[in-house]
């Protein structure tokens, strides 16, 4: 009997190993993987060596001569799209419209599968539609939004002036201004810049970005590590982040419940959501709950907390790296706007070089080099390969924005590529590249905050350039010199650098 059991155990063990090593039929090429951990140790080692997960994916694409790479990270099949046709297909084909349901995704939303960013299907469609509709009712994308951005610009200019020409890292002051525009639409109020809770959250948001990658990092691929090394794998960081967020949101939601009346429904997103909850109170299947509201706010906070302010930070950094571009930008602004005239998004057509510069910042630095993650809703094909149902799909945006066959000289920072000619008066031609500029995604899952992000980026940048000349500090710390080499993470970010804002008038 013992011999039989032993033999059966050996057979089962080898069957398990065969299953673990087996690649699905016609699966995209990629490195062989190990049982249980898959390619996770190999990818993490290379990411440290090459400076980020996105660079590893590109290296593998070249090694296997394929624009679609097949991996297994932990227990998950993961496919990476690395050229424009594959990336475009993932964005536009509904079979790729799902979101993974894994440990990291659920921990991101406090153990739930709620919110808008990380959900899919009818639930996602219903809540995305509500958020989009209600933000429009509160002025999103219209003049009230522009006025709010201009108010934040005025405060940001005052903060810079208060530094009296002392060196500043712009990244330390920009995020609060961007978040306050979002926060006003969501809650109807601003967050005081000196609020310690906000500063803690912003620091946690930065730590979170650096600790993980778009695939969720080691915590997503090997979730059992939370029992062995909770601090090292990022589990404790996410728990702290969730706790702080909940403590930050809960009093605001509770106050809205106490003060709610139907005539306030269009004042902000929370009041609008509470009205929807009241309207559906007799519907036992309603998904409009306080917890879902909290997760929607969390999604908005995470989405708006870094990307726009980081892009603005990089735009200001390029002003001191490229003083020739700074001079041209300032000349165009001075020739178009009065010194006392607040810029707004509608001025973009009158400032084609400035607009082209901001597009080039976003293309050149591609702070979201890999987007997603998506989940296949059925067996499908991509780039001629078979992709099994429930495979996680990552979208390589850097490879599209740095495609030499399309851009010609992608490694060169050249705003003129978005102009019809070399003359400043020529209109922009960004529309010619619209399918290739995927900063906000394309298709049904295009970023909800695109309109706000574009308006904030343009208005803040032009407003700062109106009021200040940007200079390198004299005799500054060499550690605070600007660098175009960005730090890896879920989003790429510049290392801290210093700039002197010298008032122009």
C-alpha cells in the first residue's frame, strides 16, 4: 500500500510539474518559467539591472523578435503588447476590456472589487456613466472647472513668491494644487495646503508608486509573501495607505450625509452620489453604497494625485535644461497674453509652440510606460498568438511613443514635431498624431480625468511661465541637479531637483 501511495505521489508530482512548465498552445514567446513563482524572480532581477519593468519587456521583445511577449508572473498568465498594432487592438477590442481580479487589485481597493478603475462589466459601465454625467453637471469640462484651476494657479503663484527666490523642488508644491481642483469637484471644498493629513497621503502615494509596477509587483504575483515579509513586499505600505485614505475620506462623507438636501445634489460628486443612493433605497440590488462611494473617491485621488503634477514637474525641469526652449515659450506667451491675464485652456490654439512643448514632454518622458492591466474576457488572439481567457494584458506605451519607424528621432526632445512648420505662428498638428499619443489611453477605458489633466497642465504651466523666469541655482547641491533619467515604479518620476523662480514683474 505504501509503495502504491508513493508511486501515485510521484506521478502526481510530475504531472504537476508538467502542468506548471507547460505553455498554452500558440502562446506568445517569452522566457521559460518556474513552478509557483513563474517568471517573477527573473523579471525583478532584470528590472533592477535595466532600470524598470518596462525596459525588461522591451529587451525581451527584441530578444524573442516579437511585439507580443508571453510570461507567467506568479500563477497568472501575463501578456505584454509592445507595438502600435497590438496596443491599438488591446485598447479598442472589447475582449480586452476586463480588469484582473487578483490580490493586489483587491488590496488596492481595501479588500473589495469596487470603484471604477479596477472593475469591469455592467457594474463598471453603470458607475463610470454616473461619475461622468455628474461631474459634467457640476461644471467639469466647462467654465466652472477653468475658474477653479485659475484660483489654484493664483495660490500656487503666491506660494512660489513666498519663497523669495530660494531654490525649490517644484514637485514638492505642485501635487496639492492639482488635487485641490479634483477635491473641489468631489467634495465642494479645498484641502488647506498645510493640512498634515494631505502631506502624509502624498508621501504615501509617492512611496506606493515606487514600490510597485503595473503588474502589481511581487505582492500581486506572490501574495503569500505578506505572511513572511509584509514590509519588504509592500503589504504594510498598502495597508497604511488604505487606512490613511479611509480616515481622510470618512469624515467628509459623513458630513455630506448629515447636511444633505436634494437641492445640493449638483453641488459636488458626493452629494450627487448620496441623492442616487436615496433614489435607489427601495432597490435591494442597488450597488450605490457608502463603500462604493469611498472607492470611487479613492480612484479619483490615485488617478489625479501624481500623473498631472509629475508631468508639470518635468515640464518645468526642461525649462532649465533647455533655456532656448524656455525663451521661445516665454516669447510666445508674452506676445499673446497680457501680463495680468490669466491663461485658460481655450488659449491653446493661440500658443501652438507652448502646446507642442507640453505634448513633447508627455511623449518623451512617457511617465506611464506600461498601462493596464487588462483581462481577456474570452479566448482571443493578439499579434497572431492565442491568448487564453482571463489572461492579464499589459500595454506598452513607451514603445509606441518612442517608435523610431514612426517618429524618426524619438530620443531627441523636439517640440517642432507637433507643428506644421518651424515658424511659431503655424497651427499645431497634434491631431495628425492623435492615435499615437496614448497618455490617457484610447477607447472605452480612456481616462476619466483627461479633460481636467490637460487643462491643469496647460493653465498651470503657462501661468508660471508668465510670472517667473526659471533658473538653475548658483552653487547648488550637485545631488539636486535635474536629470532626464526617471525613477521607475507604477509611474516614472524625476528625482528631486532645484530651480529658482525669479519674478518677472
